[in-house]
């Protein structure tokens, strides 16, 4: 998972929609929406006084449960709305903002006259599903889930063939983890959080690597490649393809392992699942 939750409200604090997709944010789900809305509005007005806008805020767990990475809260102003998106720190913020733009264009824009008149729009069930679909990459996740056993088998053979591979993951275009194998998911997230900020644009067949050395872990090299796969996001409101986006493959390996033959075989084995 990458996008953990969303809150949509009018610019002046009227709640429109909220959904938390992960247990990390269950306290937000139970919170009085007026409290959250008041906080968002106050922060936005504060920034506006200095001709600025809020980019993102990092939320950390209570000191009794230290968590140096926490959750990033991205604040976006679109038309008559203030939108908060809660994401894992390794997620590409600019892509999440692009997703929010799709949601605004498809769902929220049509209600702006009501909002300006002081009415709170009621989203349809289909619109709520569309929001989750876009934020959670449900279409491509379904493809991964349907082929998981085959992918497990093929990657298992690659792990046996190339000793020194610690983990492989398939990530969405916003860097959300769709599939992982080898390393535990939390270990994979740890490495992703220590790659440093990089551009969300990875060119087709480009390979980018990072050396990661962390306490209590063997040093590794983390490679990410754009395998050239393009898949269409289906717009469930019109049942037509809406956007064409990329996938990324991550490979975590011993620092001195030759990666090129591994990447070539990974692309050969995995791409057919996403090119149908």
C-alpha cells in the first residue's frame, strides 16, 4: 500500500468525503470530522497570510512508539476544495497530486456550484469507488492478484538462479507497492525510505541504483527500472480507458552483483502479465 487515506472538504471546512484505507489511520476514521476540517482550514489560512501554500506535513507516532518515517500528509487546493492525502513517505507526491487532479476533474468539479451556494455534495457510491480505484491502483492490483501464483513461481526461479538477490517488488507509477517477494514488506519499505528523494519520472528501460547501508542490515544496492510496460487505468464511471501509466520493478541485491542479466530476465518474465 502507498496511499493510506484521503479527506476532502470545502475550502471553508465543510466535510465532503473521507476514507482511511490503512489501520495506521484508524484514529482519523473515528475522529470528529469538524475537528479535522477546522485544523486543515486553519493551516491553510495561516499559510495564505504569507502568500504560501502547504506542501506536506509529516505525522509521527507517539514517542512511546518511535517511528522516524511516519506518514506524510499532502495538502492540495483544487477549485473550491481542500484535500488531504495521507501517504507512505516513499510515495511520489507529484503523482499523488496528479491523481487528485483526475478525481477533481471526474468527480468534484461538477459539484462546485453547490459548494459555492453553501451546500455539501453527497457523492454517489460509484464516485466513491472511483476515488478508491484511482488512489489504490485497484485495476493493476487485480491483475497482480490474479497472477500471483505464476509470478511467485517465476520469481522463485530467479532467486535460485542468481544468488545474492534479497527482494523484488512491483510498484505502481506513484511508487505504491503492488507486489513484493523475498524481503519482508517492512524491510522493503525501510530500504525505499532510505533511497532519498528522486524524480518520479524514470525513462523506459532506464536503471537507477542506490547504495543503502543501515544499522542491523547487510549493505545492499537497490535498483529500480521502468520495464516499458504501459497499462490503461479504466474509468469505472464511463467504462472507458482513462490514463496510460507505467510500472516500476525494484531489485534489492548484494552490492557487487551484476544486475543487467537479472533485469533483462525480470522484464522478460514479468512484462507479459501486464501487456495483455
